[in-house]
């Protein structure tokens, strides 16, 4: 306040002095008169030219000098960032400008930064060598550096700008950085959930708690953008299960006092469960037949209300209207709620929307990812009819790519009233990784893995992975490439090149080496159907056959070239591809070997799997039926082409533990046919949820049978179909490695020579 009064008093004195008669001539710019600008003297400038200082003043030659002009001049001098102090006084009719220059930056250094290079940090800040230093700019740069570390999940990092004074009014600017470890998520809690447990809801969201193995595998990093996405996932989860009134009241992340992790709390309101009421279609367009659109409706009265079903109905209707020539038709679902009966009827109103077209789709922030990778997530293009629902879906698809930490899709008016511009803003994240893994299973022993993965290769959205896996009996080296949108269409293409070695001495007295190349392409055939086409060429070697091996195996020793074409059709109606609780999956495939090469056969496999749940999805049940047949139309099949059962495929028996077997040498020979049914139920054990431990029971029933020849070299093998059955229990443990599974199984029906297995330890999903 005192400084401001002094400035005001100075300005008044200057005005008073300028009001006196001026000399007849002046040496300043322009002519001095009463109240006009006279000579200007600049004092204190060392590096900055006098003319440059004068140019910053808000005073024009011949113009009256006012208090506002003087105050504006002082402000302008400070705003340049060149001066640490500035003042204007009058001396004998002259304006005297006194300045104190800011020091210049000699060099900029960073200390303590091990995670981010000097070049990256220097590019992010605004301070530069040979430019004036200001404390405010240095503090702002420190905040920028801190924000970069927060994007990497290191929220505890501190940045302090330090000044080292040098001769000639110069300074060195040093940013001292104290990097913190990755800030994980200590706990995730839910408030207001009564129907679904905290444990169930944690499986819905993308954010997860840091586990005891996070330091070895990958830390669960707190990400504010992911938290917003989690709110959407929770909403979708509840709306697909009848909770039409569900609301996320808040999602709060609190940093722990030690700044080593976040405590995340979701406060929600579930609301009651609704069922579908009557659904119908209305339209004011006489050219649209409501009956044709009502035939597209899913969701019978009495079924649990599912918002995703409503969305799917809308998509079908919009598509049908477009096929009939009404591209601007909008489908507005009008919900009719019955709070007493807890039903929601839906009237789909077909409305002719405004004729607005997409003028441009502009993309910002993608410094590495190509524009077309983002553009192909839109089902509309420049010139198409504008569709606001499609924007929401496109934003979800872009977010699901996993290439960006933030995604924002907005609209702006176009050049004319019937044009709209779509603007996409993204913030890229790292998509490459080098991982080292270690594990153990009862079948393979210690397992080690090294892989280099890039999920956005060259910014084209392509997946590339080089991997090496080594275990006691198996070694694998492979290179995988996937293009998810060949020709910018829904064509998933790619290939895998592999070298695989498998020591099967314990089961069948030989070792196997495969060197192969498998290109493939897959595409949708319907809303829920997908078809994969593939080709395989591989050199398959049976080697190191033991002297006491079965004659059935000795005749197969050596190399054989396999060249086959194949396909697999899948029809997937599961509610979640990773952790399904409802729905079913059907799969059918065939491979035709004999397109060149040595092997000649047709291999056919089929699978059907269904899921359901009870007690608010805490108890999940699945039933699965799988079968296969391989038929040769040339020489007898080699042992490596046949089917084998046991291990994870038939719990309660060792790997290759059932089926035709040479009783003399105890070698498993496999079979040309198999059929197996599996049933399983998983459920909580009542332990604290933070343990992540739950249980299950299962039963497997099936058989494997059939050989091309039952007698070789005087040895005869029984290849009849004989039923086996097992029952067992499972213990699941959610860890940083993934779900660990311990199976305890007992064969209730087996055959002489079968290899029973009571305990099996694996790493895998719940189903």
C-alpha cells in the first residue's frame, strides 16, 4: 500500500512539473509543451537498448501526459519480464526512467531426474538460456515439471528452482528434483452399495489396488482420467442390471499423509431393480412402418431392465431407417416408469432430425499416433449425417484403444448452420513395455518370460510383441504382429512366427520341435458373430525318441511339413468377454491340412459354454461342452496331430493322462476323437474381501478315443471310448501376478493306466 501511494505521489509531481512553461526546444522525441512528453532519460539499463526501453512506454510524442499513461508505462515495463524494478520520475522537465534489469539465465540444469531426460524437461518449460530470469516463471516451470511427474503416477515428486548468482548480472537456474516412487492405490472403497459387494464392484472398474507383487510386475498407478472412466463403467454395470436410478454421487481420491498412495472412495446410490415393461415404436413419418422397427426390439416384458439392450435397439432402428433412405432419423427412447410395479416401458420415437452434416473431424494432441487411427473409431465421416450418439460411442472406442490418458470429443458450429465440426483432443501415453516375468506351475515347474511389446507400433495402432518363454519342459520364442483395422476396416489381420520345443519324454518318450508361420484375418459376420480365416505352415520334428519308446511313436520319428487352411466361427452373447456372469459362447472351427506339405487331414472342433450367476453375481456358474475329431485322407496321423486330454483340459488327470496308451511302454498316444463336459461354480468364502480369496467346485466328464491303426510292430492298443469323470474343489487368489488357482481333484471314474493328479497349481482367470 505504501509503495502504491508513493507511485501516485510521484505521478502527481510529474504532472505539476510539466504544467510549467517548457524551454523553447528539447532534445527528446517530439516537441515538449505544457503537459506533453519532453526529453526521456533512461537510467540503469545495461543489456537492453535505450530505444527499446522507450518503446515500451505508453507515451506518444506530443500527447498529454496523464497519470493513467504513467501507470500504464510502469506496468508495461514490468510485463516485459525484463526488469525486476522500474520507476518514472521528473527532473527539470525531463522524464527519468529508472530500471533494474532481471539477470539473464546463463544455463539451465536439472538434478535428480532419473525417470525423465533433460531434453524432455527442457522442452516442457518456458525458461531458456540467454533470456531474462524471473522468479514467477521459474516457479511456473517447476509446476510444469511436477505435472509431468504426476502424469507418470509419481505424485510425491517435489521440484525446487534454485538460483546460483554469477558475475555480470547472470544466474544459473537449477531445478532440484526429488523423484518419488510410483504412487499406487492403497485402497478402493464404496459407500452406499447394498446389492453388490465392494469386491464385486472392484472387478468392474479399471483402477485396481496395488498388490504385494506390484513392484515385481506392474504398479497400479493412480490416474484421474481413469477414475472418470471408472464412473462410466460403474454406471454401465448397474444400468445393465436393472438399476435405472443408479448415480455416482462422488469419486474422491485422497493422497496418504506419506504421499505414497491414494485412498479412493466411490459414493453411489444404487436404487431399485426395474424390469422391462411394454416396448413400442411411434413415428410421425408415414413412410416408416412401426411394425418393421418393433420387430428389431430385444427385451421381453418381465426381463430385467438393461440399458445396453435399449442402446442396441436404437442402433438397429437407426440403421434400418438409413437403409430406407431416412439418414437423419433420430430415435428417442421415452421411458415410462412404474415406481410401484418397478417396470420401465420404452417408446422409441422416430423423429426426423435436423439436416446437419459433419463438416470436418479435427484431431489435436496426437504427436505420435496417426490421425487415421483415431478417425477410424468414428462410424461417420466428413459429409455424413451428424449423429450425437455416435460421438459418445466414438469417444468410448478411442478411450478403449489404451493409447491416450485423456480423450475429449466436442462439437463446434461449422461454416453454415447445417454444418458441424467435430473436435477430438487427446493426450498420449506410453504404449511400449519391456516385461520380465517369473512363475511356477505344477505341470511346467518354474516358468520365466521376457517380452518386448508395443501396442501402438509407429503410431499406426498396430500390436507387435517379441517374446521368449522358458520352463522345465517347454521353450517358446515367437514374434506376433496384429493390424486391428486393415484398410481402415474391421479386418483384424496379422501373423505369428514361432519356434517351439516341447519335451514330452515323461508322457510319450519323445521331444518335439515346431518352427511355424501363421497369418490370419478375422472380421464380424453379424452383430455377435465373428469369423477367423488362417493359414499355417510349420516344420514339425519328432526327435530324441527313446529306445524303449512305443512302436507307435518310433514310426513317426523325423520331420514333416504341415500346410493347412482353417477357419473358426464364434458367436458370443456373453455380457463380459473377460469376466462373464451371464450369456453364452459358441465356437466351431476346422483345419484342412494337405495344401502342399506332408500331412493330410481335416481337424474339427466345437465348443459351447454358458454362464449364469446367483446372489447378486457373487456366485457364478458355468457349463461347457467341447468335442473334436480329426480324420486323415492320406497316411496314418502322426502322434503330434492327435488330441490329448488331461491337465487343465481334464482336471484330476495329469497332462496327456487319459486315452489310448501303450501298456507295455506306458506311452500316451492320444486319440482322433474327444468329448468332454465341464461344470463349475465359484463363490466367496466369507473371508475379508481385501484378501481376494474365494472358492469353487467343479466336475469334468469325458473321453478320448480312436487310432488309425491299433496294431503296429506286433503291439496292439485298446482305443475304445471309455468314460472318465472327476470332481474337485478350487481355491482362487487374486494377486499382482493375476488370479492364482489351486485345484484339488479326485477321479470318480477312471481306467487302468490313467495318470491321476490330485493337486494342480495354475495362473489364470476365474473361468
